[in-house]
């Protein structure tokens, strides 16, 4: 593998003894991405720039289509909670038609329109939870990072996908307050210049990425974007939480289906907001002994009962299936319409389908979606054994219940008709 170790040298050798968050580290430019080598040498260790990555984790056309869909989820006006749009550094709560439109056709067309409408004033657009709005983009991203998860483990929490576009960059913030993230930045258009370390200590260095490049930096580094004046740049960041995962967020993920609006909620409250004046209702009083407050005692008794264990068991099973089949990127895009099949149809799986039994029900999952079936366990296992082997499956051999299973898997985008 060809390697170019060029990096801006620190101004002071004494600064190299500073903390690793502020000190310069070796940064390399590689001409090929190999996840095995990346996991051994760079993951959680040092930044690296991969030049002209192929296959690319994102396609410019798909990213623009996703930006249009995400920007207008709440209607033609207003900014969704996962989106940010600013003009001259000032966030806009009602940007009118300044968000991407289908008529723009591309980010280049979008930029040209805004240059005219804003008379050259700088602007920026950011869209978080970006992968949830376009299935082809999600599938491409998921397939690209599967090689990484195979080496370092699939993240327990969803990775965060963020579009950044404009003539200046917003500050690079953590995914959530108190969390530290490792970040991949894929450049789609323009150029990205990132400065790492603390410039006032003489220990910083810069990295420049071109379209098609993938830049990685670990969670202990503090980057700052240095835009090129007047240039529009477009990039997609994928951030993976490495530190600061809270039990409250884990519980929220168990009890709720994550949406783009809730994925980045700083302090999710699974129990709901307490009534005014009763904020401490669910907090045990240390001076009152070890007994739980009455609401928690009732909740605990309820879940200890045989009638409550079933729903909880099923909920845990559903969330586990969603987690493993989403490939590290939740929430997933919504399902497609259910398929319809005749006796002459033959299908084949395009995704691996997982299944389990919980609370007396049989659950199956693909692409982050879950459904239940009335099929007996032996019949379900037999159908999925054929599908997961990659072999064609003639529909005429199946019962109505098995055909209903295929219809649902088509909605999950896990089957193709031959």
C-alpha cells in the first residue's frame, strides 16, 4: 500500500508533551481503504485520509435526493428539528425556499440559486439523522461500513449521519452533549480543510480533503473547519459514539422507536415529564431509607407479574432484531408497499432475514424492520433457510401464511422478484 506521511509539523517540539487531545499526531494519506489495517492502526488512535475511496460510501445524486426529502419532511416552510440553516452565521427558523428544492437538480444548482437569492452572502445547511430519508443511500452507507463493524464491532447506539453543505462551515459539535465521537467525513463537492489540535499551543496541523476523499479522526481530537472563501463544499459526516453513552439513552432506545427527531435528543425521559412541582417524584429520598417511591414500586410489581413479562420480552426481542439488521444506522427508512405474488412468481432474498421467538410469538426482521407471523416455527425456519441460502424460492409451493411473509419482506426491501 502506497503511503504518504506528509503532515504540517508543530511549531514547537515542547508542545508534543501536551495532552493527546491537543498534541499533534501522525496523520497519513493512503491510496486504498483496508478495514483490517484501519482497525489495527488508526481506529481510536490517529487520523487518516483515504484518497479517492472506491466504492464510495455516498453518491452525490442520492445525497441530493435525500436532502430534498429530509428538508421538506415538515412541509414547505420551517426547519425540522434535525435540520439547521443559517445565513451569514445567523440560524433561520423560517428559511422559506432557501432549503433544497427538486427543481435545483443538484447541489451545484442549489448553490447557484442561493448565490442569486442571497446576493453572495454566506450560508450553511446541515441535516442530521440523514440516513433515515432515502433507502438506496442508507443501503449503500450500511454496506460500506459493514466492513468496519466486522473489525471493531457494530455500535450499540446508531451512528450519526450528517449532511453539511454551504459556503462556510458551522462549528463541529459532539453528537450529544457529554459524548465523544469518532468521525468520518466524506467529501462530495468542493474542498474541506480541517485543523486538528490547538493552534495557540503550536501543536496544530491541517488536512485538506478533495471530492471522493474520506477523512477519519478519533474522538480525542478536536477539529475545526477552515472553509475556502466563496467556495461551496458538500460533505457527509458519520459519527460513532465512543464515550459518554448514558443509561437513560439506552433505556429510551429500548422503550421507543427512534426517529430522526429523537435520535439526537440530549436527555430523553422514558417516563415522560413530571408534573409541575413534582420533578422529584421518581427520585428516591436518601434519608427515607431504601424503599422505592410508590410509582416505581407499582411499576416494578407490574413487570414482575406474568402478564407483563410477555410484552417486555417481545419488546426487547423486537429492538434486538432492529438493531442487528439495521447495520448500525437507525432509524431506518420507512418500508415500501407490500408485495403481491402469484403462482408463477419466483423470489430471492437480497438481505439476510433474522428471526426469534418471544412471548409465544415468532418475529422476523430485515433492514431494521420487524413483523410477526402466524407460521409455526418449523415452517418459518424452513422458508428462511431457503431465502438466506440465496436460492430462488417458487411462490406456488408456499401456503397463504408464507406468502404473507414474503409480502412483508418485500416491504422491508429484502426480496427481489426473479
